């Protein structure tokens, strides 16, 4: 029987201070042989096992002073995994962690505020977030109707703004989203120029392999500038 891989987290960085939170994508925690083209049943099994592996890390995450955990989720995951997500939410609450459920922008808009389990989760301390903003056309309706706590700007939008020199528009998008009381996380900065764009736009939160790659909780906590909260500016 194949054993699951280690649990990888995506560091979300606050550019002037250090680590803001961790994103868990349970589908990344595949058994050997489970991939993108696997059956839905196998992928759901892998998703559940990814959350189970992360449950074992929650105490260490809390002890390290990390307050924000992000869990990527979609409609078919909720309907099949609500029991284990409920367990994860309860463990976060028990350890003083905020659980943020990240819904991809391609999900139908009503998914964000009408799904019964999401109503239950938000009533019990979870926060809703919107992922992949800018990847699938106009996502503003989902923002306006649900006012997510965090919005993840997709790397395709960042790349397009850089290549098109749409710098003022990039700043305008961030300010508009922030005016709706959402915190903006810029995803996928690939080079120094894009990071400089983010700094110039006075964005605070970024998730980028160019800064720090995903890793286990041990790898993340052992990374000095993350664990000690040093400025990320030195990476540029």
C-alpha cells in the first residue's frame, strides 16, 4: 500500500513583517499514482487524507504563533468531505486558529453564500475567501454579493498587468477590492519586476514560489526569515 506524501503548505507572506498564514491544498497531498486525471473518488480520498495529515500539524502551527490557516475547497469537496472539514474547523477553533475557506472563482456565485455547509461553517467561526480572482473573467459580482475576507488575485492577472504595462490598473484593482473590506493576496509572482509591482501598489500579502516554495511545517518553521518574521524586502 502506498503511503501519503508529506503535507505541504503554501506560505502567505506579509511583505514588511514575515509569515501571515498558511494555505493547504489537500489535493497536493496525493498518494503515489494519484494525479490530475485520476477518478473523482480517488481525488476525494486524497483530499480527505490531505486534511487528516494537516490535523496532526495544527498544534505545532498554533505553537509557532501562526493565526491564519487557509483551506482550498470546492463544491464537490464540500458535499463529500463535510465531516472531515467540520473536524478540521473544530480543531482550528480549539487551538485559536482562524480557518479561511478558499472558494475558486470558477464556482457558481451562489456557492459562496448559499451552500448549507458554508453557512454552518461561517456561523462557527470560518471565513469565506475567493480564489483565482482574475482568471475566469469578471469576478466582481461574487465579491460584491459575498464580501469575502480575503481575495486571492491569480497569477495570470498579475502576469497580464506586467506584460501589458497596466500598472495603474493593477493598483486600481487592489484599491477597489480593499475598499470592499477584503484583504488582497497576490499569487504567483514569478520575478523581481512583479514583486516590485506589488510593493509599488502597496499590497501587503503575497504567495510566491519566487520568495518561498511550498514545504512541510518543519521546512517552513526552520526557514529563518519566515519563522523570525524578518522583512521580505531583502528577497527582491
